[in-house]
């Protein structure tokens, strides 16, 4: 996923287009989500850490690790069954957005959906 980059892009658009009352606080509240991929990128360039280039280390706790493990170890057949069982229960708008998001994921085109 390109989520941190996409979030930074959204943040940049918001800075340019929206009249945010407190962009600094928005950054402070979401800086970990906005920058979590930077640590990986810097390390891959030469085993450097963020501290060595003057940036603060992220505060990652074990809950974050547990969340990642949970997201990567889901039961695919159980999810597929749930999708099939609930397909008829979706409203037309829900069906349409589900189809768009699913196509975006499988075609790796990305996008923003509301």
C-alpha cells in the first residue's frame, strides 16, 4: 500500500486548497501515519535511522505490531463467505462503490473514495 505517501499528498492538497484552522496540529496528530514509510526508505538507502538525519523516531508500540499481524493473517475463505452471504444485502450505492474499490485494488490503480 502507498498509504503514507497518499496521506502526505492529501495533506499537501489540504494545505493548498483548504483553509485549515490549525495545520500544525493536524500534522502533530497524524505524523506517525504520514511518515511511517520514511523510516523504511531511509534504512534501505544505507541502514540509517531517522535520528541520524535529525528526525524524531516514531513511537511504535506493540499494539501497532499486533495490528499489522492481525491484518496480514486474516482468513480469506471466511471473508469470501461473508462477502457472498451479504452481497444481496447491499444497497445499489454500496454495490457500486464496492465494485469500484475492488477493481482499484486488483488493478493497482489506487484512488480516493467517499
